[in-house]
């Protein structure tokens, strides 16, 4: 599954529902994927957790990349560090970005 829209519309919401501990990670992530769109992933509480299309004014971490790079990462999460080191993946909060491994695995 290496499709950005499927990842945010199906895979990730199902994963959050199946793993309640993700709901309380304590952060709001915004994904800006060039040539694909923007998504907000709320992992800031049991009642507010979920995925929605669009941006968030209260994002704690903004992830920026392009569609090809992102789809490579969701296909093989190990590529995230390489993309980051090459400047193809950017994060506004590195500490929170490292927690994203939990949603990719």
C-alpha cells in the first residue's frame, strides 16, 4: 500500500482505531504532501483523535515532503531517515516527528 490518499483515508484511521494508545500521543501532526494534499492527524486525546483532510492551526509538528517521497516512506518506513537527511522530508518538530514511526510500522 503506497498510495497517499489511501494511507490517510483508510489505513491510518483504521490503525488509530485498532491501537487506542496512539490516540493519546499528545500531538497534532499536519502533513503537507506536495502534489497530493494536506492532512491533519490528531493524536491529542481519546475524544479528538483522528485524521482529516486539510491543515490545522494548532499543529505541533508539520511534516513537509512530496508525493513520491511520501509514498516511498509508507512503502518502506526505513526510508524516512534517508529522506530527512537528503532534505526531501522536513519536520517542524524533530522530537515529535520521531514518534511517527509508531504510525508507519
